[in-house]
């Protein structure tokens, strides 16, 4: 008799077959030693589309909503028919007495197998089904797992939870997406515009949109600090300290306060006040789960969450170098911890040898910080397997991710890092009381675990500054050698990076009021470690989010979608919190599948009703264009009319009567409003990446906007380089030493761009020249190129939008308030 083993992927199936001795290759499976080993190639089946349940549901119509199937069905994915036929033949073979579910040990793997087995397994009776549950694909782990197979029925509750999650996502996603898209179309959105809504996708997008709102609403506030350099009895014994008020604050709200303090302490005697020296210990970090690994890779290498997951998956499946990566635990059990010293010893004599030697020197003993069985769910933390890849064996991303995992394991086996934290207080006596200055520094005394994970450059710089503090005693005399006033401004919230967004998704439930929801969100947050990367990629693919370097920024379409949703639960972590709590209970055997799906159906009906009664949304950009209120990006180089963003291109107010156009996509590369603004003001961009030729080849070039309104490439080749003909360069006048216009008022400074207007670079020397960005009764935003013309030629060209019903220009006039006056076009 034969045992049929079904794995999730061909690569995993080959590893299991090799261990079991099934070496005979067949069409879609391997056979030998009493085993047949086949595979699923991921999701072979998916939940059916709406029209598969009811032909009337194929038409997008609010009358067909909500769509709630009486019973969910699956269908084969495109291209999966051949492998499904193989599995059906194997599953119904008369000599198969046992089937082993060897799909990934987790909720998703359980769902993949159950969908397949329902489709290919015998309708009545059939062989017994068992479960292989392992966290590593080493030969030893596979043999151990096959020796302790579990009855598949023990995982029925996990299967129910997985099925409910998939069906709930279908119900809410399908119905909300259709309802919102139909609502948008009623409001005039184009026929192909799709507003995609998802249980996890939409709250994640809402997080990004809220951050954009915070950044836009932020008003920077100026502050001043007083820094003094104190001399002791020798030139080497000096330190810099900040003025600190009695409450501990070092920022002053008014410049006159700072200047007054600086004058009062200048060249004055001082004495050392309190001196505090504390020794602090920093314990090693805990092990990685997938989310923490993705955060570390993004911070250190700029890798996206998807790139990190792909590299980790390859290390697990192909190289057998790490354990199961899609884990949400950062801990291990005691039996796993007992084997870790052996793994550490494997690094001796390798590139990590010096670190491993230090870890082994004291005999590594895992602590309670990493051993916590209560925090280990389906899988323990990500660990190296002990199979150290040979040099050059791994690809770039694989090497980076493996290095992070290896160093983290070594770090937890090293002692604490020890620091000396010093606080010096200097007191300067004044006529109206003492002035207190404080200096703080940190010096590392023992490297400890930081041998494995050195501090970042920023942290290293802080340590370096801390080591420069001299050894002083309370009461020691000093003198203020130098004092200066520093002006700064409060900074707006930073845009999300993938690292900070992943952290936000992981801890999204901390702000929830209900303890039960917070507990459920603490376990999983928005999405799971295995799905967060795909959620971010989905938002990027659908145009709701854009990458700006490392930053992730919500687009106008994404923000419009979030603002249009009348059901708050769709944009908050609450929905995920309630569902995850219910699904966790179900997996533990305390929840009821039918009751859960009943609540989801009722919620779906509520969402559809609310969207049916809501006001139609519109894309922010489309709505602005339709009303003629889109931001003016600059002036047309051909006719001088304002240029605004359109649906597919940036065009001027003249419309088709003017030859000017900048398409939103040039050679497969997106042209953002910021890039269009650069072209309109400077007539050329810097050298850009991301272009593709008609043959699909990548290339780099600068974009040049000519006086005829056409955009061309400038490749900037040097003559004869690599045998290529030199590209024609655009002739430009040699730029002056300082290209900025001279200040019209003081004639010495240069015009600079501030927060609300243009001013003089010599504002600190007393020049108060300013021209505000927004002019006229309609608060018209003056384009940058027209402002440049104003400062150089004393007037702008005629512009539309400055006043109602006619064109007008700005004329520089230092005798009027605001330094400009409006001059209407002369009527003929």
C-alpha cells in the first residue's frame, strides 16, 4: 500500500521525496519506497467569482447587492487544471491507504490543502488523512515530523478559522468594492475607475492617509536654544552644554529670551553643579519574527517587505538555511533553545567566526528573554538551521537577510552591552539669578551583544560625542568660553517607511478602547506577518500609495477613497480586531463558524446600505480638474497659460489650441506633479532612472522641456564613450555663481522661498522684503517661474486665475503693502 504526500510547493515536495526515498520522477509527482509525493503550486483553487453563483451577479448593479452565497464554492485557478488532474488521479488510486497534508504549517497552508482535498479526494470514504507539522525543512526535521504525524481532524478548528477568514474577506471585499465603485460612477467617475476595498487593505491605507493629513496640517513653530562652551583648567577639558530651564526644557519660545540669556552668561565665570554618572546595561534584542525581520531589512538595506519575504522564503525552501519565516513569534521553546549552542558553534571558522567565538567563550545559555513557550504559536522565531551557506552561494538579498538572522542568533548568546551615562550641570551666576546649562553623554564600556549587531551610524556618532565629556567634580570652577543662539523649527511627522508602516500595522490595536480587541490585535495587528508584504504591494499596484525613496505616501486617489467611506469600521483597526478575536476563539474551539459568518453577512448588508445612501466620491485630482481648481504647476512655455494636472497628461488652459503637453507616463516611467513642476520651472530634470524602451530595456536619461512645449530625452553621453555616438546636448547659457534673483529691496541678498512666501536671504540682517505665494481675491498661487520673472523683470506675464473674469499680471512695487500690485489686461 502507498502513502500519498501533498506539499504546498514543488521545491518542498522534492525535499520531502528525497528524505523519504521517493526518487522516481513521474508526471506531476515523485514515487518510491512506498510513497507518492506531489504538490499544489500554492493556491490551485480560489473562491468562485460572483457570477459563478448567480449569472445576475455578473452585472455591476446596486440592485444585486449584497451578494451573499448560500454556500461558498471553489474553482481552479488559471493554469491549475493539469496539476489538479494529477492530484485527483493520485487521491483516488485504489492502493493509497494514507494521505499526508505536508502544506506549510499554518492557517494558509491548512486552507490550501483543504480546498484541494475537497476538489480531488474521494466523495465517500477514502484514505485516512494525517498532518505533517514542521518548522524547518532540514532532512532531520522532515524525518522527525514524518515519525510523529498527527490526525488531520485535530486541525479542523484551524481549518474552519482559515475558511471563515477567506469567505469574510470575499463578502466584505466584493460587496464594498462594487458598492463604492458604483457610487463613484454615479458621481461622474470614469467607467474603468475601480475603488478597491479590503478588510486589511483599507485600514492600512487609512493609516497612510491620516499621516498625510497630519503632515499637511502641521504648522512648524520656531524655537531657540542657547549653547555654551565651558572651559575648565586645561584646553582638553571643555564641554558644550545647553541652557535648561527649571522644568528641564531646553527650548525657548522667543528670540529675545535666548539673546538675553546669551548676553548674561557671555565670558562669565561658572561652576560645575551636579555630576551624575550611571552605569546602564542594554540587554540583547529578542529573536526575529517575519515583521521584525522585514523592518530590520528595510531600515538597514532599504529592502521592501516583499523583497525580504521572498529572500527569506528562498533561504527556507531552497537553501534550508533558516526555519519557517512566516512566523509571528519571537520566542522559542526550551527544547529548541537547548539545541541553539550547537548552531552557534557552526559559525566558528566562518565569516561570523569572531562573533561565534565570543558567544561560545562563556558557554552560551539562552535566557528567559527568548524562551517562552506561552508566546510560541504555530511556529517559533526565525532561526538559522545550522546549515551555513558556502561563500558566494547566496544571492544579494538572500545574503543580507541571512546575515541579519545569523547575527541576531549570535547576539542573544552574547552578554549585555554596558554604558556609562553622564550628566554634567554648569551653573553661571547672573544678576537676576543663576543660569543652568546641562550636558549629557553616553560612553560604551563593554561591547557585549553589539559585537554581533553594531550600532547605526547615528547611534555611533552619539556614542562618540559622549566619550568626549571630561571627568569633572562638583564645584569645580569653569568659564564660559563661547556662547551662541541656535534657531530651529519643530519638524512635521515623518512619512511612513515600510519599516514604520509594518510596525504600525503590527501594533494597530493599541489605541482601541476594548481590552479584548487590544489582545486580539496584539497577537496579529492589521493582517498577519505572512500577508502584510502583499497588502503593501497591493496598495502600490492599485495606485493608492506611491514610493518616494524609502517613504510611502498616499496618492490623491487613495485619500479620496478613504474620505468617501461612510462606514468607519472599514477604515479603522476595529473591524480586524473583532474578526481576529473571533477567529482566534474559533481556532481554539470556542467559536462557532455559522454564527461568525452570520455576523459578517449582517455587517456586509450594513456596509452596502450605507454606501448606497452616501454622497458620490470623486478622485481628488479629477474633481479638482473638473472644477478648474487643480493646483497650478507652472506656466506653459508656448502660450504662458497656467498648467494643471489632467487625467492622462499635464496641459495648459488653452487646451488643444496649444501644442504643449507632458504625458503622465513617458517610456513606461510615471511623471509625477513634482517632476512636471520641475520641468516647467527649470526646463530640464536631473538624470532619472526607470525608463524602458519599446524592447523592454531599462535606460536612464534627463527630461528636457523645449520652448516648443515638447519633452525630449538628454542621455548625456560623452563623445566616443563605449563606442556610442555622442548625444546632442542642449545649449544653455553658463549659470551665474548664484542663479537666484537679487533682492529688489536691499540689493544685496538673494530671493529665497520660505514657508508662505518669497523673502530675502538677508532676513537675519534686517531685510524684511516679502512677496506672498497667494495673491489676489481668489488667493491665486503664483507659479515659481512667474515669481522668478517678477523678481528679474519687475512683472509677470498675464495670468488666468489671479482675478475673476479676466487676465492680470503682478507688478513689483515696493511702495505698496506686500510689494506687488495687480494690473489688469488692457481691453481692446
